[in-house]
C-alpha cells in the first residue's frame, strides 16, 4: 500500500470509519439497505477507498419518521441551548480538523490547504450559529387599534433537506445544518454520491455530540443517494425546506418540484463569474486574484473566476503576466503542499473539459494556454488537467455556459459601461469583482447600475466568501441565500401576532360591525 493510502487509512480510523458500508443514518443508528453499493474513488490516485450502500426507500421512510418525531422534541429546547450543542460540534471539528481536511482532499481532490480551509468554514459557521442562537429576534410595531399590541416572531419549519455538491463536501452542508439546528429544525442531508465518506465522517462527529447531550436520533440524518433520492426529497411534503447546491439544470428541476407542492427552497446554483480589471488596477493584486480564482479547486467552485474583462490599455501587459503565471503552476497530488492544483473530481469531468476546448476552437476562440488532460507518472487517475486560457467574445456559446473546469476567458473592453454590460450579459449571477483604485469606478460597480450578481467585490477576486455574509446569487444562480447575515430567516416560518388587552373590539380600518 502506498504511503498516501496508509495515511488515509489512518485518517479513516481516527474518524471512526472502519468497515462502514451503510449509507443511511438517523443519528447514531445506521440503517441497512437493499440498494446497490457505490464505490468512493479518489481522483488523486484512482484508488477505491470504500464501498457504501445507497439508502433505499425503506431506510428513507425510516429517516423521515425519525426526523418528524425528533422535531417535536428538538423545537422545545430553547434556542440558546441548541446553540450550546452546536458550540460543542465546533469543538469536535477542531479536534478532527487535520483528519477531516485530509479526507476532503483525498476524496474530492482539492489542495490540502483548501481542505483545511473548508473544515475551518465549518468551525466558523458553528461559532456564528452559537451567537445567532441568542439573536433570533422578531419585530414589534404599533397597532392602529387602541389597547392592541402587534409583533412578529419566527418559528422553526420542521425537516430541512440539504442536497450538497461534490466540490464542497462538508462546508455547504454545515452552512445549512448549523443554522437550521439553532433555529429549531431537524436536517436530512443528501451529499453528492461522489464524496460519501466526507459526509459519513461529519455524521459520526455530530451524532457523538448529540448523543452526549441526549438529543433525539432524528435531529441529524444522512442518506447517501442517487438522483432518485434527490427527486424523492424534492417531492416529499414532509420536508418543509429544500436547500440544494449544484448545477442550474438540477436546481430548476428541484425548484419546480418543490414549488409545485408550495414548499420552500434555497437554490445555490451555477456561476459564470467575472473580474473587471480596470486601467486603474493594481496589476499585482489583480494577477493574484485572477490566478487563484481561476484554478483554485481546479476550477470547480461555483465562484470560480471564468471571465477576465480587461481594459484595452493594459490588456496585452496583463495577458503576458497571466500566461507567465500559468506556466509556473504546479499540478499534482493535492496532499503535497508544493502543488497548486489537484485533479478534477472524475474522468467524466475531464471529458467535459476536453470537449469544451474542442467547442471553443470551433467557435473561433484563440488559445493562449492550451489545456490538456495530463497522463504519465503521477497522473494515473486520469483526472488531472492543465488549465487553459482563451481569448474570446462574450457572446460565444461556450462562454455563456458554466464549464466546471479550469478554463479562463479573456475579453477586452474600452469603457466602464461596456465592462459592466459584458459582466452582466450571461445567464448566471453569482459572484463578480472589479480591480480598480478609482473610487468612482468601484462605487458604480456596486451601485444599482453595476453588477447584477449576489456577490460584488472590489479589489479581491470572485472566490472565497466569508461565512458572515449571506451567500448566493441571482438569475440562473437561483436567488437563494445561505450562511450569514439574516439568511437564517429562510429556515423559519414568519408569524404576525396581535394581542387585544382591552375590553372593546375595535376593528382594523375603522370598520363598524355592531351587534344588538
């Protein structure tokens, strides 16, 4: 066994994943399934890590029943007490940060530093949720009727279904789960079947904390499932809210199903993110932002920088700097911290990458750095690619799409109005950025006349959001918000209350209704 495989074996043991092949759990109770087994395969070296049984209909129904019963108890616990339990989850995550970071890296393929960063996001959202548990406030307003009091308050919804993508195997789940839990909800998590062990590890960590606090089993639930499982969740009237992260195509399907039953959804979908690089930009800053934004997580972030919109007066200079920077990128084992870029998630994604390059050439795009699938020593998994740079026009079909791989498009502009128009002229609306030291340009970009994205940054890239802000986008990105700010309100139902403490019954709007 290779040194890497030995190390990961030890990591799995420390995380309590030893001979586990069950993919459905309600708390500490792991459920048998008659469904097929799937294999967790590492894109790092192509090795099979484990066999895991997909959850079946029987285990799914058992989880729903357990979750419904648990909700009736969990919602009774005061929010600050729920926050205290989430605080303990944060402590456990700190204990296992190294191991969980390595598992994220090995099972998903992102660099080890990014794997550690993802676990830190989980820890940070736990801290945020603890504070939030004492701030789930409503509003009080004056009534037009004498001796009446009006106010609004928020109540938990029930079961929150979380459908997460492979590119952030643990962080996005935690954004939803920690907030949902302090709000008094219970959760059912369906992770991507490409990264099941990361989810199993998290479920075990949380279940241990919940068990120590006598929390009902059904507050934290996990099902490793396929497309049909996701469809079942979207159509299940027992699930009050579906929070789904993934492609726009998937999100439209989930949104339609949830909407048809008048359920609630949070959709965090595709991005086609751009950085505008002004003639007033600090080019050193712009270069660092562009390179990390384009190749971080091997171009598999929803906030990945896919388009650079560069002012014509600095276009050639910046192009030279960018191409030179790409030549210095080191591609290889993401557990080796000297490498910048790890593999794509699987061979199917490398084929998508290759086909995208073919289509770009057909459309007349000009390659500046030729992308390719890497083979040979160190690249045996078939999942490693060399990032590409193309000069394009914004209206090309491939540029309008989100290709979940490291392909960077360069577009030149002459005026700020043109740059903003190019930035907004795609179906997606997640993250955006401008690099400029000109105050007027930055303010215009952030105004109602500027970026139409849910995230708009100045002098930082499109990638790397903090948990304190609400995360999400507009247009084909779905319009939902997760994580910080007041995103917690999406996990609760809003109720308006009026109390009459007088002896008369005045009606609103001065309506008279007299009885003899």
